[in-house]
C-alpha cells in the first residue's frame, strides 16, 4: 500500500520540506527535481503548484495533498479536509486575500469598485465576494505580478499577502479582506475511506501537527527544593500539570514543563529567585497532544 502525496512547489516548498523533516518524515529533493524521495517506502510524492493540487487530489491522481484552503475554495472541487496545518511561507500566521487599490485613486471603499476592472489570480473567490456585496465589476485573471497592474492595467486587485508589506511597497491601500486562508492537508474522498490509507494519512497529520505545535514552545527542566515547590509551581504555565520526579536527596525534586518560548525569558529569572536550581531550556521537535 502506497500513499501518493502532492506537495506544494513555489513559495510554500521550502517551509513544507522543513516541516516534514522536523516531523521526522525523511525525504530528499534533488535540485530542479519535482519528485521528493521518501525514506518511508509507503510514501510517494510529487511537487506541484498549490493552485493545482486540489484538482488532482479530487480526481484521484493523488491520495492526499498539502495546499491552501483558498485554492480548494477557488477550484470548487470535492475533497476531504483532513487537518489545518497553520504555516505559511515565512511563519505560522494565516494569509489574507485582500482588495487593494492605488492610494491616490478615487476608490475609497469596496462600493467604489462598481464598474471597475479588478485583476486577480482568484477569479472565483473575487466574483463571489463581489456578488455577496452586490457589486458589479469586471474580474480578469492575472498570471502574476498583480501588484504592478494598477492603475494602467486594472483599477484594483485582489492579492495574497502575509504581512501587507508588498501591498504597501506598491503604493496600494487595502480596502477589504476577501478571505483568510491557511495551509490544509486534503485527501481524496475515496482514498480516505480506505482504512489503511486513512490510517497512514492520519499518522502523517499527527506528526506534522506535532512539529508545528513544537515550533513556538520549549521544554524546561529544573531542580526545586520541596519547601519552595508551591512557590515555583505558581509561576509555571504548563500543559495540564508539570512532571515532578523524586531525587536521591528527599529534600529536592526535579520538575519539567512545556512552555511558550515567548514567556521563557521572563519566567527563568522569576523561577531562579523562587528557589529553582539547574534550570535547563531545550528545543522540541514534536509536541503530540
């Protein structure tokens, strides 16, 4: 039994390959190759544009794939969304499809789009957005470099952004959000009904989700006098409860927790002052809930 897996090329390629490696799913991709080679003999892969993956998964060319929820909606195909994998090109935040127009144009709100020409890669999402807002406008497909088209080739655009920096760099202003999207793992409905394939796909999801969950967290270990344990524990934001182990010296215990990395810099000095000793911070590869 093999699982045929479609992985995104383009802007999501490197972050996806990094995620798989962090999850312990070993693979190699030769330079200029579109075929990843997995150490797991039950996995076969192919690199495709994220825009195409929903269509090929729906057709059954692949058992599963990783793409954006936006492209699933844009394609309008029937697939099973197995899990959300909240990562993008540069971080863990979702991405946004936004309506934007030149800062010096007469377009101030989406109502001003009436009768205007809009350029975008997501024609179907844009048309639905306009229909929902009762706006009639012309929507043209853009093959790329969409930000540079106003005002000569379009009055406004619907474009993807993570931070908004590219929109601002092209002297555009955001008018509205068409869709907030994140990366998802999808499956062919027939494949997902196959018990063996479903189990394999769900195992992949568990490992990938665990790797994502670990990215913003670290482990902390420390020794604590029993007399100071209550005081130290009051400072700990833990997953459920910390792990506490006895030491050879009955007056001391070893304590271990998982914490948000953003909190550790403030937490460690407080723990030290409360009586903790031998504090160790260590990175995590996976965190399985």
